[in-house]
């Protein structure tokens, strides 16, 4: 959703690289680019003015003028100001001390309240709660049926005494649901209310009546993040007409500009509490302002990725796979590889997963063009192999590859590519499991990069210094070079003009660490 904004901000920060100090002109030009980027993203004008003003004021302060790297300091300021306008801190649900916690959902028709009610119920189940869904939207056709279907999908009961489709009293249903929750020992009640195509008096009156009847602990305003500036107008109307405690953003996975997410919290003063970013019932979580700001600035969202991995991955299976990798005896087989791939797919699409990694904004086009069916083809190829072939891919010869390609509906080239990639991936994962990375000094890796197998080294640029053609003079030069080498390797020896203390400080090493550099 924030792709355009991320790209514009990234281009703005690129122009600051290499500058030792920022002038007034640099700050003004940067502020202008940020203002344009926010306005193009549909961020409300008052929010843009406040944001840009805060960035310019801090950019002129000592924190930038005295900084070693002004460009990085500007990024830090923009990140902190983005967190501020997104709400500052993560706002969590307040639960009732006694009796069931009542959560009321309000918003316009089409915002996704009914689907979001089921997503919230599933999220609460994962928090060890026992929610009850309440079908109080008796106006929209089949709204009650839709909630019942969604409730069945997430395994949460639905209280629906009225058929809906214009029949029944939503206030009475909401009131009765609290008593039903107490009787059936449910500790959270989620009330799905009716919406309208636009804000009107009848919508506000009905929502206010339900609120007064059940006295909810949390009133959540559900808004479609794709509707742009109208989201802010609607949010203000509901705030004055009904009142709410927090905002839930839906359809954050859309391709709209997403300015609503950056505007609502700043204008209404109410925090964004949850965000829905997908069609699956699991595509729902708490809204973290700091993580969202990090995504916008293409710094990734590793915390969310780790949290999702902890939920999706089987710890025992992953531990066994890691043990095989650490063994280094080739015990990690194609069966293990497929198990790990299946666990990875539980996290969602590869595009979504890769998008959470820092710096992936520059590969956005490649990620968007990634064919998710490629994973299905890999699974089909592995499934077409015999147990012996999966355990030891080295035995897969030409005839076996032809048989596997026919069984999986792929080509021999696809099979060859998979087997080759598997051996490369296994080698890389073994190095990573042992704490090393290819090409790192002292680690097994690429030739000429330190460690690794001996091989041809890349030719050095420029001409090498040649020795004298006179044998006596050449011997003299060789002896002098050997003497200089011994002196350099002698304990306590230092290169002339090299300050180890200064080097340690520049590398930001611990105190007294410089002695290890000598």
C-alpha cells in the first residue's frame, strides 16, 4: 500500500548521501520532497504541514549539524515523526475486570466489519480468550449468514436470534448477547453492527443506541484504508456522532496510496489498534506504529516476521533440521527441505514475507512478478521422487530425471535446476548454521575472500611492482622485504602513523578493545 510513498522517500534520502553537512537549501529541498510524497499518498493536509514542520525544525537543530552522517540522521528524524503521527505506541485492548468484555464494531457498509469481526475473534482465541460473535447487522442482506459462515471458519459461536434482512431489533439483540455470554461463560463479546453507504442520522442513532444498551468496554471504528481522504472525514463524523476508542484499518494489502493510515490517528487523536492486510482469517494483528514506519522507510519489519514464524513453525521439526545441517554430513535431505518449505508457506505468500526484510523495496518489481506456483512445482518434483532419491539426490541420473519430470508434469531442465539449487542451498545453510557466511573473512566461502578452498584469485588492478633485473640487487631487495615483513609481524609492532586507539574508537568497539588490534 505504501509503495509509492516508500519509493519517493527513498529517492529523497539518496540525494543526501555523501554530504558532510546539510545547508539550509538542502533541508528546504528535502522538506519539499517529503511534502510532495505525503500529499501524493493522500495524507491529510494538516498532518502534512505538521509533519514537515517538525522535520524541518529538528533538521536545523544541533542533532543534525553535529552529526557524523546527516543523511542517516534525517532518516532517523523522519522515522520518529512517522511513529508519532501513527500514534506513537501500540495500543492494546482493555479487558473488563468482571463479566464479559464487550467490543462493538462500527463503520460504513463495505469497510469489512463482518469479516473483521471473525478475524478479531480468531485473534482473541489465540490470546486464550473465549469470544462470542453477535449478529446485530440486521439490515444488510445476508449479513447474519455471512457472520455465521465466518464464525464456523474460525471456530467461534455466533449469537444470531434474528434472521436479519431487515427483520429484528439490533438493540435488543445486542442487549441479549451480553446475558447470553454470561450464561455460556464467554469472556469476550464482539458485536457486528450495521453500516450505511454514507454517514446519516439513522446510522448514528442506531449505533449510539447499541452503545448505550451494552455499555461496551471498547468501541472500534472500522475503516477501509483504500478510500483516501474520505476515511478522515468519516472518522471525524463517527467520533462526534457515536464516539470510539480506537481505529481498525482494513485492506492494508491494497494498492491504494494509504494516506488514511497516516492521517486518522493524528487528526482524531484516537489510536489505530488493529490492521487487516489480507483475505485470510489470520491476516490480522495489532497495529505497531514503529513497525509500520519502518516498513514505509524500507527498513523491514523483522519483529513481525519473527512473531509469525514462531506461530507457524514447528519447533521440534526445525530443531531436527538444524541438527542435520550442523552435522555437515549431508543428512539434510529433500524431505527435510520440503518440510521446511511447507512451514514457510504457512507464513503467507513469499512476496509478503520478503517484503518484511530490510532493503527489499528496490526489488519490489521482481517480488510482485514472483509466481507463487513455483513452490507448487518444486513440491510436485520432490513428491515424484522415490524415498531413496529424496534421501540421496546424488543418485538421480539422466533416466531418473526423465521419469521424475514426467511424473511431476515438468521438464528435465526443471528437475536439474531443483537438484542443483538444493545442493547449493544446503551448503549455504550449513555455513549459516555454523555461524559463517559465504565470502566472510576466515569463513568457508568464495575463493579470494578469506577462508574457503584455494582457487584462482581475481587479477589485481594495475601493474605489480617488478624486481630488479640485476641478480645481486634483486637478492638485496628480497632480503630487505623479508626484514620488513618480520618487523611488521613482531609483537607490539605498529604501522607507521597508524593509531590503534583511534581505529578502535572509529569502529565503535568496546573500551580497551584496541589492544587486540595490535
